[in-house]
């Protein structure tokens, strides 16, 4: 043993093994990547799993426990990424185009915004609200859904019929669409 090792040993300090250091470095890099990609894609679970991967070696001691926890956290981050990717992929989504007249756009918009949580829970993933250039109360709601059946169940539910009535919606037209092609020019 060297003088430094003897001094550390007399203080009760042991240096980590190379396998431990490799695990810390490996899982920290995986954590940085998960944090960056999760934050960029606005996926909270992946972001927080990335933070956990970066910080857990400060809490977990021992080579084997560090590898076990690292593999579990990495697998969970991968699963969360894949789960979110399949739910958000354009190929899996169905689209709905709704054209309706409203009695008062600001009143309708207030109720529309308040219903964001129930729309999300029902399967809506994104939306656009457009207006007729000649009639501000003629609204087009274009949205992406996890499935056409989820959208139909939601839009035909008694709860939503009541919400539309309260929002002053007059005779909506629903058009359920499948994506054929998308692009940017």
C-alpha cells in the first residue's frame, strides 16, 4: 500500500473500485441524455428519471447496488420514452375536424379552455382552433386523438353535449379523418 492509501485507510476511507466508477460514469451519461431528451420533448417522466440517474450514485453505495439501480432506472426511462413515443407518434393518431357556430366566441373559448383536462384524459393530443375570416363566431376545431373511437365516445357523450350547450355551440359538424400524408415545404 502507498502512503496515501495507508493514510486513507487509517481514516476509515476506502476508494471506490474501478467497476463502481465505470457504473457511476455510465449511468450519469445515460441520465444526462435522458434529462436532455425528456426536457426537449416535454416528457416529464423521462426528464425526472434522467435526474434520478445523475444523482442516485450519491445515495447508493456499493458496486452491485449501483449497477442494479442504474439498470432499473435506465430501463424505466427507456420504457417511458417508448410509451410516450408510441402514444405521440403521428402514425397512431387519428384526426377530428369540427366546424361549428358559436353564439359568442370569447364565452365559448373560456369553456373550451376549461375543458382541456377532460379532452386530454379522453385522448386528445393536440389541437388548433381557427375561425372563418368573414364570421368570427364560425369556429373550426382541428385536433389529433389517440384513436377515432376515443374521439367519437368523447364527442357523443352526454357530458360533452351539455358542455356544448353551455358554450353556445350551434349544430356542430364532426369529420373523423385518417392521416394519408404529412410534410413541410
